[in-house]
C-alpha cells in the first residue's frame, strides 16, 4: 500500500507548535507520558484477553521496553499492549477528540504555554516533540495481521503506511532526538526519570541501553534487559510505605495531569465487599470538565487487572473531576460492560465511595475554609449538579455548597446565610444571571440593598435547575428576586422606624396619580407585557421587568431560548418605581392631560429601558431610536 499523507487537525498543529517551543520547563515529562500511554495499552489488552485469550496467547508477559541507539540518536519506547490499526493511528495521533479543544489552544496561546493550563488538558503523545524533530510509530493491533507506520516531524502533516516492520503486537514509538536533548541517550538519565515518575507503573519497564529496537518489545537484543521499576500497584501498598512524591507521580500517571493533587484519598475496605481506592482531587480544573459526555476518569480494576475507565455506575457524574483507581476482589475478571450496568455490588461500592469523598470534602470545608474555597471555585458548578441528580446526598451537598452574595466578596454557605436573615424574612433570596458584575448591578436588588437583605448571586447555568428541585433549605424556601411577590414590606431591617413609615406614606400621597399611570401604561403596552404595577423592590431605577409567580425565571428562559428549547417567551410584568422623579412626573402628566402621543412614546420607552437593564434585545430598535430622538428634541426646545 502506498504512503498516505494527512494533515493534523488544526488545533493539533497549533498545539504542536507550542509544544515544540518548550511548552514545559521540565522536558523529561515526555518519557513519563509515553510510558503512561504504553501502560494503558497493556492494561487494555490484559482485559480484552480475559474474554479473547487468543489476543495475548503467544506473548502473555506484558512489558514496556526502552531502547537506545546512540548512533542514530534515537530513543524507542515499545510495548506489547493492544496496539493500533490505521484508524486508531489517525484518530489518536492526528486529532484531539475532546470538547473545547479550540478554546483550550487559544487560551494556552494567550498564556504563552502555561504548564498549569496544559495540565488541565494533557497532551500525552504530543509531548514527544519537545525533544524530537521526528517521531516514528509502528504498531500492530492485537488480533490483526496488518501492521502500520505513522511518521511526522510535528510541522503540520503526518504519513500513514501499511508496513510489515511493526511489532508482532503492540506499539513502538521511536524518537529521533534533537541536539539539545542528547542527555536522553544516557542510560543513567533514563533510570533517574523512570524512578522519579514511573516507578509505580504496574508493568515491568525494561531498559536495553546498548542495542537498537528490533521490532519486538522486550525481544532478545544481545544482552539481558535491566528492570527499572518496582512494578507494584501503588494502591495495594501500605500508606506508610508510600512517599508524597510517589503519590504525586501516580496521580500524574492515572490522571494524565501535570498539576499537584489538591486532595488524596487512599483507603481499603474489608467486610462483605472488599475493595481498595486511591483517588485524587486535582488542584486545577480539567479542561474537559464540562464535556457533554460528563464521564468520570476513575479506573476500575478487579484483582489488580484493569477492567475499564468507562463504568458510569462506579461514580456519579457530579464527581467526574476525581482521578484514580478502585480495585475490588469481589467481581469476576471477565465481567463485561453490560454486566457492570445495574450491578448491585458496583452500586454498593459507589454509594460508599461517594459518602467517603463527600465526608472528606466536608472536613476540608470546616478545617481549611480558604483552601476549600479554591476547590469550590474549580468544581462547585459540577458539585451542584448532584443537588438535582442525587437526592440521597442532597443534604450533604447543600452543606458543602458555597455561594457569592451581596454580603461581600467571599463565599458563603447556606448556614451563613440563615444566620444573617432579617426579622420577618421567610425566604432565601437569590438572583441568577451570566456574570457576577452584571448581577450585582441589577435593579431588582435595590430594595434588598436598602434593607440590607442578603441575596445570593448565582452565575452557573446549573443553578436554574437544582433550585426548583431542592425548593428549600431547613424549611426556608429559595425565592428569586426577579419574580413577583417579594414581600419586602414584611421584612424589618435595622433602621426601620415610624418616621420612615410616615415618609413612605408621604411619597405615596405625592404619587396619587400612580394608579392612573399604571392603567395607562398597561393599556398602551397591552400586547407586550403581562401586567404593570408599582414596585417595592426599586429604590433608584425607574422600572424593571419581573416574572410572574407561575412563569419561568427570566434567566432560565434566556438559557432555554439560546439552546433552541423554547420558542415563544412569556410576557413579563413591568414594575414602576412610584418614588422615582420620572414616574412621579409621568403620573402627574396623566392626571393633568390624560392620554397623548408623547405619553404613549414615554410608556414604550419605559419598557425599552427595562429590557435594556435586563440585557434583553429590543423588539424594535428603530422605533426606540426614533422615540428617544423625538423626546430629546422636545426637551432641548423647551
């Protein structure tokens, strides 16, 4: 078969350019990544061979081999794992099939290749181009006869060719090293890297320092291969024997991550069900955290044999930021994905692990609140998904939840909020929107600010969905300030006096024409609003829009429209501020002269103003501009 030349996915080309220009300050990371990929390939074949023994019958001792060729200035990393065919090579080495790839690459370009940011995404194989100006991959997939070759210099294109010069099974990656990477041709350097980063790998890593890679992982090369790692599954060892550095490097391996773990959970459970877990919470947000598939990244092992990293039942999706392994003694090795679904043993392990993780998070929240705030800023939006998905853990999750509010810049718990509620306040007030700054300026907050009533400022899309599902916290209902019926008049705040009440009565007396104005505006806007009424929530702004009690919240409606899940929007209630000079003057004009074209124009401008404040598009921008120009012209001519 002739050579086939293909182009990298656009994002991969940009990413490779960043990688080739020293993305990492520590270039030896490339070897850790290649060894980690080789380990995964062996794990996958070991599991596949349980039901298809022929796949590994001729070579059942899995291994990873490093081979040096100083004359050719090459380093080879070979494995006898699952291998790849043409489709796998193109899909795995030519694209990054992960949600948000383009946005990720744009962000790392802005930050000039931040190590922390790249760790949120992981580039694995592509890190080879930090040290090599040419990479050759030869592979033969287990159970197939045809071998394949993949070659690239990392500059935009790669070739794929059918070849017989491939391992009998598995993958061989050969790096032709740059001049500034010649230290990776030294056996001592490779030993140091493997000991530092990959000692925990549960598959033997062998070094053949004096021979070329001969096409067979671990084949005879004229000298006995040297074993460089202990090859003991780290999660099976006592915690007292494992150093913090070893834990960290296992996290890097199992999570394909570059950051530091924020939290480690290493536990062994014995009894009716026996299992061991080693789980980590990242310190930075993985870039695919909001991938639509919402899959966790925890691997399931049975008796130290890898089974799958795609067992949905093992952990709920709201804990998908976890990285690590769960290893049980009580499942059969040949269990299939179908058998894992609705498996009562998996369900029991999942419930216990969830309780353990949430318990550890609760301890962190209580003991180190500032540290916990950093965790919440990274993963709070995901945790909140559990508030409507997992009713069994809802109370615990509500206790873990943190929010920004009008009380200050820090995060607050719901318990904090209840402790600051005012006399007569029966609800937990909140407002939802796209960003914190816009919410903080919302006119709907004016009346609450005047009475020093705290309002939660919620900016995650998930907030619109868990709030209706939860309904209340400790018998205090959640209530949106953008809905009617806030009952602000019943809430007594510090400073409320009889004199204040008298002043309010005076203002109401001065706005005696308000009812007539409301009736006039309602008649003028009859097809555009659901109702018009005086407002107790406004203190500075003239108008605002609110949702009726039975209608969708304004922000939720906007989200559903953006995603094509809602066509017609509900009409809103227009609230007018009876204390505002503009409203008072309009009320006087209606009382003096009744209806008129200029008052009709003013009524429509009030609605336009309310829409602008709400961030909604104007129904008739040309009409708005015309009315505004006419009113300004009349004002300047008077």
